[in-house]
């Protein structure tokens, strides 16, 4: 069981800050890095953290938390060098945001349940200058995850289907429109400009269908199954990894035999 005191935790954080200072000053690789060169590495580390969570791997989780934390401190160190901000500025900004967005803890707002908390959170974000509840969805998210998040956020402000049948009707409607546009695409053969326009329309219809299916998967079909599309993909990818590994091992044995 964890036994570190609050002081121990603060000292550990300070130790990491000092190591970051040393690396940035003395290590050629660390000294060369920029926020842009670190970006893809940070994404990779975040996915490794996600793998540990999915696998319920607490040992791996501890390691990956450290790796991600190092990256966050790295960005703050570069920000300090650029005269933009330092790690204290970032932490204080986060603290102030959390206090502001939890008026039921640090203020006199009353909430009854988790949904009240989520609703207040989104309303407070709009007051902060967010143009819509969808403004916080990162552009760099993988497309299917981005679609899920947008559907979730839209549902919080009442943009949701009342019944499953309504969503299925919409799915069938989008499939019909896609078939119709696909026929038009075949009819554009030989006409370059017309074909480009048809193709763009066809792509839009595919996106509409994916969006509707994402809504169905995220809000209805999987509500009681607790398996998101990402979880299904995770299981499928793990199965494919195992198959590829076995195939590689078999070929090695045949080649080495």
C-alpha cells in the first residue's frame, strides 16, 4: 500500500523538476527538443498509459504515469525558457479552474447528482468564453473517438434521440442517401469536375452515416454492454497481434528447423 506522506510526494515532484533542469542543461538529446518534436512522443506515451489502464496493469500504470508526467514537465520547462510560463503557473491555473468549476465544493451551489455537476461544468465553460459545448473536443483526436465525444457533449445539452427507433430510422435514411450518391458517382465517370463534386458529396454522406452510427453505438446499443467501439477495436487488435506473433514464430521455427 502507498505510504508516502504529503511531504514525500512534494519532495518527489521537486526531485523530478531538478532532474529535468539537469537534463535540459547537460544532455544533448534533451537540450535539442522542442514542443513540436515532443508532440508525437507524448501521444505515444499517452497511448501506452491507456494500454496499462485497459489491461488493469498497475505496475505499468505507475511507470506510464511517470513518463507522461515527465513530458508535461518538459513542456513547462521549455515554456519557462521561452518566457511564456513555468510549471507553477500551469499548476496554479489548473487549481483556479478546478475551484471555479466546482462551486458545489468551493461555493454555495447545490447539486443533487453527477448529472447536475456535468451540466454546471459545461455552463461554466461557456461563461469562460467557449463558443459551444463542442469547443473543448480536441481537433487531433482520432476521428471515431472525436465523433463519440461530440455526441456525448451534445447529449448533455439536450441534443439526443428520444428512442432507439428514431436513431435506427436515421441510420436507414443515411444509408439510402449514401446509395443514391454512390449511383451518382458512377454516373460521373469521364467528367473530372463533376466527379470531384460527386465524390465530395459522397464523402459527406459517409460522414453523416458514421456520425449517426457513432451516436447509436455510443448512446444506445452499447449502453448496457459496456464495450465501446474502442474496446472492441482493442480486443480485435490484441487478437491480431497474437495471430501475427504466432505466424512469425511458426515461420521462424520452419526456417530454423
